[in-house]
C-alpha cells in the first residue's frame, strides 16, 4: 500500500493563515506516511486563476483514473466530492455551519476531528468519525532563550483570543512587568497609554513574530474558543509557559495546572461554547508566576517543550493509522 500513488487535494474555503497552516501540517504528516503522494492545496491565496487551474487538474485526474483523496478543511466543498475517491472532512466546530454539518451525515464523507472536545460536540451528527488530534509548527529558535520575566499575548485580528480581558487585567496592575500585545483590534488601542503595556498594532512579518514568541517566556492565550489552538501549541514549542482557558479545546493542550485559567461558558457559536475567563483567577496565576523562582519557571518551560513534542508525535502516529487503516483501505476497496 505504501507504493500506491495518490493525489491529495486539500480544499480551503478561505486563504486564512490558520487554514494554510492546517494544510501544510496535514500534508507534511501524510507524506511522511505515504511518500508517493502529490499534494494540491486548493485555495485563493495565489489568485483565482491558480485555483481554477488546480480544479481543472482535479477533473483531468478523475477521468484519467488517478487515485485522489480530498481533505475538506472547515467546510465541505460538496460540488467537488464526486471527483475524489475519498472525501475527508476536518471541521472547526466553532465555524461548523449547517450545510457542512449535513454533509457529515452522508455515507460518502468521513469526519476527522482535532480534539476530544470536538468529538463530543459533533459525533452524533457524523456518519463515520474518528479522533485525529492535530499539531502546530515547531517555531523554536534553538539559539534564542526565553526570558521568563517577559509576557506576551498574540491576538491578531481575532476577537476570540481574550485580548481585552488580558488588557483590562494588566491595566489594573501598573506594578506588573511589561506585557507585549500583538493585536489589530480597534478596542485594544485604548490601552496604549499604560506604561507596562507595549501594543503592536502594525503588520509584522512571520519571522519577526517567531522571534518575539521565542524571546518571551510567558504566553497568555485565554481564548474564548479554538478550532485547534495553533498559538497555544506554537507557544509550547518555544519552551514558553502558556496560560490558557481551562475549558474546551484549550484545556486539552496545556497540562500545567498552574496555567489553566478558570472560565465559564457565556454563549455558543455553532457547535462550540464560547468561554470567558475569570479575570480574578488570571490575576492570581500572574501573581504566582511573578513570585516563582526563575529556576522553577525554566523547568516548567522545558516541560512545555516536552508537551509540544508529545502532541506532535501523537498526531503523526494518528495520521499514520488513519492512512493505513481507513484511507488506503477505502481507496483500494473502491
């Protein structure tokens, strides 16, 4: 089976950074198991014309009897299913809309989920579903050592990263060390007057972002919801101590109990709860870190790195099992 030549089509509904990361991580793990795979990431990030030629290639391969397996990320592209020998859907439960949810119930779609939280939320509507897990980029810079006296929050343009909760908490404590916040939310600019808040609102390159992540030893990621949690897992890869929400997908990623912030569900988006953290508990967690010996913080950071390695290894092992026991079996059978 390992010698079988397969074309892997990965469909993205939008060319977002998160979904492009998903596609690259997924294709890398797949090709480690099945080197004879040719990967086609179908999105509009290189322009509509490029995406159109990719689609023409999919149709051509269908009528020349090539084996094609499709991954549909976040949304099922129902019109393209018939051109593939196997269709696999990986939903993000907080964006799982009704049309894609209906596709999950059909016998020609296999669903893979990134978290046990997602499995519990969507398993009742899926015809065939498996737990996959997932991973993130390893952004560790070996020659850069994290400073456990430096705090970082990366919110970007997303309103569900808990950015305002972090800023409001920090604004109450002028005695706390500087917090670096990367966010383009308009509301965040109101906190730029605080001396211990360094707010980065302009565009920075991925190289710059990776360097900042590696130099800051404490990452604050109190998300309301995550499809998987790349910011959290990338933080773990840098040996940072990552504080996150003690609910949902977020609580599956971080095993350091001193980093899990109490939270409660306030509302729902599609198949996911949205959580709000307890600011008082966040304050307690920060105070605990500030009072912890630097040697102990370094040990906790090293454990973060070990946790990243564990997450990544489990994901690659899971992909290997899905390739061998599910995907190839179905393609060969057909």
